[in-house]
C-alpha cells in the first residue's frame, strides 16, 4: 500500500478511533525485560489507535506478546472509544489470544465475552463493538 504525502497528512489529522491503557494488575507480574518494562510504562498512559486493525495488529505483535507472557493472565487493559472514554471494554491477554470482556453489556460483543485468537478476528470483534456503542 502506498500513501502519498497528502494522504499521510490527512490520516494524521483524523482523530484516533480507539484508546488503550493499563487498567490493573491481577496476578503476579513476571520479571520483564527492559523492552517489556518500557512498553508497560508506555501502556500505563493513554495510547491511541486510528483503526481497529491498528490495535488488533499491535495486540498480536511479538513485542506485546513478550510483555504479557504465556502463563496465567496477570494484567488487564482497558480499550475505549477515543471520542467517549466512558465506552470501554477490557482486554485480558491469555496464552493463546486475547479475551475481550464487555462489562457494560453494550451488546457489541455476543455474550459480552469473546476470546479472539487471531489479528483478523480481533479486528472484526473490535469493529463490531465500536460500531454498536457509537452508532447504537
């Protein structure tokens, strides 16, 4: 894909779609490499993503997977709508994917819980949830 300079500038002018931040620690934090510790510190602030695909891609990177590890879940992240931070779901990294939990029961995630095991499945689930909470 080729983005022209004008297209890139236009993309950067648009508001992000989603945010993600560390919500809470729920287990024993493993020993982290310097890279993982730096990523955790970054994720302790509010990070934004322009598309559902961008966020899904990040959640399935080696860098993120190295941070969360392959053992029992120990950290929960909050994913929110950039324009309305009251609309959120929880993201719980598990050994073979990501659990997305809709505690507000918005109806955007069937059964209010989804375990996504691929970037594509994650992107689709996030997109459906976002469309539901933003557009009703």
